């Protein structure tokens, strides 16, 4: 039995469903096109596609980040089993630096047997290698540069160096000249500052580090005169070389010392005034004359 109007109702319902399906398909195609556009935009200018922030759908799933723009990186994550190294320590000294701070660094490195030359006050390749070795031994990055962490570790292992640790190999400033050195041609020898000034009429021509005899063979003090010069002298008493010797009191002379050049103030003379800078004393030897005055004081 046919019910009147039934076919028309079925056809109308089918039409509604077909229209709804068509609209859904169109929406899916639009969404797909939007995502494709978003992907292309991301490739061009660094966009990122993100899920909506909430369920209300009011936030765009596309987040645009322009090239060069800064963003909040968010919390830092540490890989399990590792530690956060923290900010890099400040570098205090590195190769090529110079000054009193570098001199103290070298003196302290000598105390822990990582440096055997100097101190010179100049951060050279030997100092760089010593710092790198010290760092590696203590589990620090082997940079060869002294940062605050390396310096604090070294301070904890050493004592403040004394004056003659800082100037073990010379380089110390000269003291004020004795008044007796201010006239004429004078080798002005200061036992306190351990320096020799070559002075002409009150003007300092050159200055060099010197060392003296021990308490058992002290260098005599007073005013003397150069009475003999011997370029290649060898001591008949100690059978040791005394190059560029300028004798002023008995067997005592100003001369170059290989031992002073090698060991610095760790040693001493038999009464002579030792010089460790060969170029400096060679120039001095060429200028000094027989009869020039020698003043030794403290």
C-alpha cells in the first residue's frame, strides 16, 4: 500500500543529507588548502603550525614568526645525566697580555711546578701551556686562558708570592740613585733593589738586574773605580767564566753570569756583581772606561 506524500519526504531528506555532505567536503578541502598554505609560508619565512590554544576554536592554528624576530625560548632543558655548565667564566689573562697580574700568575704557577721559567710579566707560550696543564689536571677546560674559575683554584693552592718570587729572574724597578751617583761616570749598584744603573752626569743610560755575594762572601760596599777590564775572563780561584768582567775591588768585578741567567736569585756570587742580561752587559762593557767610578750601597 502506498502512503501519499512518502516519496516526496524521502527525496527531500536525501537532498538535505546530500547538501550537508557537500558542505562538509568543501570544509575539508578548505582546511586542507589552509594547511598547505601554512606549510608553504613556514618554508618561506619560518612559520610554525601549532594546535589551537583552547577548545573554543578562536585561536589560529598558524603562528607566524618573521625572520630576525626574537621569541621566548622557554625553559632550558638539561639532558638527563648531564649538568648545566652555567655562564662562561670571565677571562682574566690570555696569551699576549702583560703586567703585574701576569707576573703574579707566573710566580704562583712556579709554586705548583707548572712553570719553570720567569716570572717575566709577559703571557707567552710557556705560560699558556702551563695554564692548560694546570686546568687539565683539575678537570677544568684546557683553554690555556686564565678565567675566574682557574684563578680561584690556583689561589687556593698557593701563597702570595714575595718580592723576589715575583722578580726571581729580574725585571724589578730600580730604586732612587745614591747622591754619590749623580756626578760623573758611575756604575751605581743598589743592593736593596738589586739593580745597577749606568749613569753619566746624573742621567741614567741603562739599568739592569744584578745579584751579589752571599753572607760568607759579601760584595763590598763603598766607592771604588774600575781598574781592569777583561772580556773573556776566567776565575783562577773558582775556575768559572766571568765574561765582560770589570774589576773594581780586588777580585770583585761586575760581570755576566751564566748561573744568574739560568737560576735567577736562587743562587748567588762569590762576591762579584752578577748580571744576567748578556746583551745589556755587552753594551755596558763597551762604554765603561778604566777609572770610571763604582758606588755600591744599600
